[in-house]
């Protein structure tokens, strides 16, 4: 669906290069995570991909066609949910959705149904200026779905949401994926990335340092060990290989009540720190 | 296309209304309406009217457009519009037209209060509408570039001062020929033509120059508009 080859970018007037030849692609029905700390080039990449920034070098293609060759019809295929809320505060949520729906030719989804899907049905008539940040973020999210796009750009979709609503949004994202929607997810929330993404790219100072499935990354960069803690608070680690035949492991299990037992694969945060020496946030 | 543009225009009027700008424009026009009614016994008000009517599209166009752009920036709505299939120029044109219609309506209200129906409608409407459109484009340009309202006010100071220059010629202090480069002078000539006789070459100049300036300003805002 979306491909980037040797994507480079330098802001006009700046001497520093922001993106150094990024290569990645997003397949149909895939959730592709783009992870990196602030200033790594996530936003710049996204703005290039939804054509708000011009002047890039390299190639960026959507459905096999260069982004430069797409006209406004490009935006019928994609939906964008920005990191910051973008609505008219003096209009109600329903009016905001009706306003943006009027930009699309043909039928769009029922705004009330969309609002209900994120728990905003009772506040549909309320002015957005009276909304909390979480409500605005939910409204942001459903606005991107108005025209049923086949490709979604989601920037920190669960930012500012309480756990219940974050779960609600994640469920909708997974439903969309099941229906074949491709999703480019930008986040620094490792739990979201782990739960949602088929593949992730780790971005650091304008370079992609690795791209893989979250599970593969965690395995590759974790320790093949299991960590056991008993009721006395004694912690022991055993190699995963040959664990069944490891007499030390079985003796430790039999020596008292086990409090916790964990395999020691890395978290995505650990992977990022290992590869860059820096934290994600 | 025409239908959807009319819809956009309707949304813009709703936004103007919700931001209290329609009420404000009508309140200003009503105050002038009252003043002119009071001054009616003094006789011919056309000279004073021209100055006030000329200022109205300047204020409505420049200030209102600037404020609207600042609202759009603060609410990050430009980004959302930029990723929709609606060409951005539709959105800008709708803003320019809605503000110019509002300015034209309030200027007509003032005019009717002051001198009734005794004026050239065509030149009057063209003068107010084109001047307002030009200043709305300037407001969009500077509003889009400014970080906040103070920054916007600072950036338009020069423009407001220059807009007063045609009055020097109107009061006979400077020959009109020195003002020909100013689109504001062309706009004022059209208003003058609504009340007083103006020569054909002057009218041709006024219409042609205003249209050229409108096209130039339009190209500039399309070229320089920052959505993100």
C-alpha cells in the first residue's frame, strides 16, 4: 500500500538533515508502528506521507503511484488522526463531523454512530470547547474514520485517554485491521505498539535502526532465561534451553512456594535502549 | 462543485456567527447607522460617508480574516483541512467571499442610513467587495504567519498606515497620481464613483488595478499558506 525508499528530508533554511534515507513499506491490512523519541523524525515522515510537507528526496509511493502524482483524490483513500486535537471549538462534535464530512464526495459514515462508537453519543451536541482532552482525542480519532479510508495514519491515538477509552480505541483499531485497513501508527507508547503492531520500525535521529515484528525484536534482544522468585524473596535465573532437564530449576521450584515466574525477553523499550543507548521518551 | 462550495460558504457564515463576528460587524454598522440618522439634518454626508465606508471593509476584511486565521491555527484545523480532498483554495475563497459579503452588507446598511438610495450601486458594491476581499487576503496572509494576536497587530501596522494614504489625495493634499500604485486608492476611487462623477480612465484604472492586485494577493496566499 505504502512504500518509502531512500526518503531524505531537510527543512528549508536548516543545515541539518532530518531524515537520512528511510526505507519501509506498509502492506494492506497491516498495522505498522513507527516508534521513536521526540525529534527522531516521526512527525516529519508522517507529514511527508500525507503530503503536508513537500521537497523530500527519494521515493514515496501510495498504491504504486508516486505521492507527487496524486492529486486531492489521495485524501479520499487516507484518514489522519493527529496527535493534537483539531476541531472548531465553537461547533459541537456533531457539527464538526458534519463539516468535515461535507469535504468528501459521496456517502460518509453516520456521525452519530461514530460518536457512539467512542462513547460520545451523549455529548454530540456539546461545543467542542467544553470537551476534555480525552473527549477531543476520541473525536479526533473518529473524524479520521468518517469516509471509511483504506489507509489510516494514527498519531498517538491513545494519548490523554483513560485506560477504558484507550482499550476501546485499540479494539476499534484491531477491528479496522481485520477489515483490511492498513494503519501507520506513530507512538512512543510501547504497550500500544506491542499490542497493536504487526511490525515496528525504530527511528533514531532520522534513521530507521531496525524493522521487525515486536515479538521477534523482543526475543532477539532479550535474555533466553527464566526468572523465578519464591515466597522468601529469593530470585534465581535459569537458561531457557534445556529448562525441563535443569535439576537446579526443578529443585528451586520444589523448595518453596513460587511467587513469580517470568521469561526474560526484552521489552520494546529495552530493545530501543540496547540499540541506541537512549530512552524512547 | 457549486453545491458543495455553497455548503462551505454556509459553514463559514456559521463560524463567523459563532465567533460573534457577524454580530460585531452588524453592531458597528448599526452604530454608524444611528450616527448618520442623527447627522442627516446637516445636509450632504457623502464625503464623510466615503471615509467611513472605506474603513469598514478594511476592518472587516483585514482584522476579521486575521482573527479567523489565528483561531484556525490555535485549533489546528488547517492541518485537518489540508488532509481532506477539498482543495485548500476552496476553503480560502469561501473565507474571502463570506467576509466580503458581510462587509458589503454592513456598508450598504450604513449607506442607506446616510443617503438612502441615491448612489451608484454597481460601483459601490464593487468597491466595497473588492477592497474587502483584498484586505481579507492580507488578513489571511498575516494571520497565518503570526504566532498570536499581538504579533498579527504588529505585522499589519504598516498596512493600516498605508491604507490611510489615499485620504491625503481625497482631501486634495497630494495629487492622485502619486497614489496610483496603491490598491486602496483604486478601491476608494470606486467608492467615490458611487457618489460623485469620476472619469472613465480613472474607473478603468480602478477596476483593472484592483483585479490585478486581487489576483496577485490570491497567488501570494496560496503560495505562502502554511498548513502544518
